[in-house]
């Protein structure tokens, strides 16, 4: 798996910044990507001192795009309502 390799794969060089967290060409979600690479070597520190990384995706339509990890929408699992504790 190349998602966490320290050296960027060659295919990331043609990536375009997606303004929404999906493929800018076909609007496929990141989970549908054929390849993924996270630039964990160069985090950006935000105003509140949290970190964000560039996430690169090679879409099934052939488009290579990237977005900030902080732009990722909440997980479907996080949206589920937990049952009450009795």
C-alpha cells in the first residue's frame, strides 16, 4: 500500500486541488479512489495549532486530485446515533 510511503508516488505530480472533498471531474467520493497517498511529511499547522495534511486521490475516471484532511466530511459512522446507555 502506498498511502503512507514517505516519497510521493509519480502519479501525484499532476494532482489538482479539489475545492470540495470529491473528484472535481466526476464527483466520486474519496473512498472510490483507485489509489491514495497522504503527505504526512509536511503537515500544515492551523491557527488553533491543529495539523492538516494533503490527501491525494487517483480517481477511477483518471483524474488525480488532492484536498486538505481538515476538509474531509464526517464519517458515516460518526453520524449514526448511538443507542442510549441503560
